C-alpha cells in the first residue's frame, strides 16, 4: 500500500500537480507567460461557465468527458471534429502522450473518441464564453487547461498549437486557451 502511495505522489509531481485551492492570478500569469509567443484568446473561466459546458449534453458519460481538467477541441466551420481529454492520453512516468495513436499527425487531428454523440458546435461554446465571438475563422482550437495539472496542460497546449502550425493553418485558426481552475478550487 505504501508503494502505491509513493508511486502516486511521484506521478502527481511528474504531471505538475498543484492543489487547485492554491491557484492565484499570479500562478495563472506565470503559466500563461510561459507561452508569450503564442497568439491566443486567453480566458479564465468561472465555475458557472464550466458547469454550463459540462451540462451541454444530457449523457453522463459525455458530461464526464467534458468535465476533464485538460481537453483539446477542434472545430471546423463551427462543427466539433475532434475531441481529446487527459483521460484518453496514454500515461507514463514521463507524462501523458497525447499522440500515442498518431492522432495529431494530421490537421485537424483524428478524434480520440467518436464525436458524433456530442452533437456540439462552436456556437454553444460562444454562448457561454463571449470572448469566442471574435472574427470567425475556418478553424477554432480550444484547450481547456488547469494549473492543477501544469505539465499535462503545457503539453496539451504545445501539441495543439504545433498541430495547426505544422499544417500551415495559423492564419485560418483561432487558438483559445481557457483556464478552468476556479471550477476545481470550489
């Protein structure tokens, strides 16, 4: 039993775990400033906004997916075409491998799960986050991230950003980073 607890604490440290109750504007700024070269719409979600995201669908399994602390969503022409969450990435002692199935070798990436059951569009997200009502581009990539899992969040942001840049789609892509730590600190 002690071995399992030690192993768990090692993994939490490797994934950059922080207690979400310790989240501050200063920790947010330090995190987001590490990506100062990225052009992105940056949003700090409040608890009620993220609850609305989770409740966009009635299905409890999909609600669970939408409630994960780290997610990558890709929209093409307002339609959700790809969904990834921390629970679908392959875990190891070095972190999470978001591309273990080569999903991110194409743009938009192949979805980690069947997204037909989601039936979500960018409009639902724009109704919750007004900041998304910007000049619409063909593609929108949203990363929900949490300082609670700092390293996992950083890796997700990097893979999502590199995915559309390698495909030369940066001019036609809105990149959105939504912090959800207020939800987890509740």
